[in-house]
C-alpha cells in the first residue's frame, strides 16, 4: 500500500491510499480528485492526466518511455522537468508515498 498526496493549484490537498502497481491516474479517478481529466482512460493517448512529481521522487520512479515523452510535448500547462503523465506512474512496492502537483489546465 502507498499514499499519494495530490496538491491542487490553490494549495488544497487530498491523500489517497492505493495498492502498489496502481497508476496515479486511476487513484485520482477512483477518489474524485479534480484536475486530472484522463480523457483516454489511461491508454497513453491524450496527455490530460499531466502532473508534476515532487522533486526528488523522480529517481525512484521508472523513467518515462518515448511515447510518454512525446505526449508530454502537447500538455496544456507548462511542461517542467518533473512533468509526467499520471497514467504512466505506477508505484513499485518500494515506494510508500508520493506527492504530485496538479497543473492549472489539462486540455
């Protein structure tokens, strides 16, 4: 089990608990987290589940694959070095917590 802390633009936060191997996008959808549209349902086809991973965590997550990097080029909010698509973020069992910031726009 792991906890994901979602931080909105206004500073409000929500913490959800997920099983390892569950995507951050699916955790957001299942728990009614606003700001993650996930229009394609996690098929790596739309870039509407963009998040900013808290600095320092990227070294323990699997790196983005070429398809994700390509879609990150079309995100609505500014792309940053810690930008990821939450559908591609699946937490390994070694991670017990992760903080992501939700950008101001998805599409």
